[in-house]
């Protein structure tokens, strides 16, 4: 199966860290992605990680992958109001065009 | 700015109308995609074109007709749509090279379609 699951909502105080979680069911997935969608806009690629990696850091973003538990997380340090958006987790298999997306986590940053 | 543009950004049409959505990518990619994003549902892949040939059609109704005249342009022709077809239609492109680490999809801003 290719189900990708995410919690639907996350509320975070400005300046705190946000952690968005994602689980997937197919252990053969090769690439895992995080996309951000702001209101009225398309999907913006934030970062991706290969399945043979455990962690990837890019400025305020840290991606952790637990392949054994099929769990992916995105941590946003020092969350700002501009981080308010919907965050999508997606998986893709090698030699396959298809991206399987989760339903998205709506992150609300409060002052 | 992702380098993928879509027009129009908003479209309202009746069920008997015929309209087209346009996507253009400025990234030199060789694959293009149409996705449908409905409220409270995961993104659904509709069509994939690689090197201007359709490689996947995920059981999309025939009232949606894609066209890819070249590697930079992708169209979605719409006719006799239903109200449940109202959604955000997203275009994406990627460079399919078969190498590890390639093939990341970059998305356009989408067309918000409302069918009355």
C-alpha cells in the first residue's frame, strides 16, 4: 500500500519549534518529501530525504527519518508567522513517477 | 518562484462550457504532471507526460483531456464538467534522468476551478 498519513492540525507559538509528523506504509519508498502550501498558492518544495538517510538539516528545517517505524518528521526551529501554511508529506518510489501525498497538516502560528 | 506558471489562476464555468487550463515550465524539464487538489482529500495524480508522451492516466474521466505539444507546455481541456470537479488543479514538472536524487517535482500555483 502507499498510504501516507499526517495529523491535520498543529498550533504553535511564535518562536517555538514545530514538529510535523508523517507515517507511511510502504517500506520500499525511496524518496520522501516535504512541501509547503500557503493560502491561494501551489506547493513549494521545502526539502527531501533519501530513504538511506536518517537526518537532513537545512537552515531552520530538520528532517528525521525512522525507516524501521516508517515515520518521517519535519522540525521547524524558531517558528515564524510566515510559516503558517499547510505542510504535505509525500513519498515516491524509484523508477516511478507517482508521488503519494498525505492529506496535509495545517500549521497555525500564534503570537 | 518555482519556474512553473499556470493560467488562468481562477476559472468559473458552467457544466456545458469548454475551457482549457495552461501550464508552462521554464526549468528545462522533460516531464509534466496534472494533479487535482480537492478539499480534505490528498492530492490526486491525473496525468503524466514524459518527453511529450503520456505515460500515466489514473482513470480520469474523459471530460478531462490533456495535451502536451512540447516539453515546456501542458494543457488540460475541460468539457461538460460536473460540480464535483471543482478543485484546485496543479501542474508540476520534473527532470526525469534516472539518476538518484533527480526527479523532484516542482509545482505551479494552480488554477482554482469552480463548476456551476
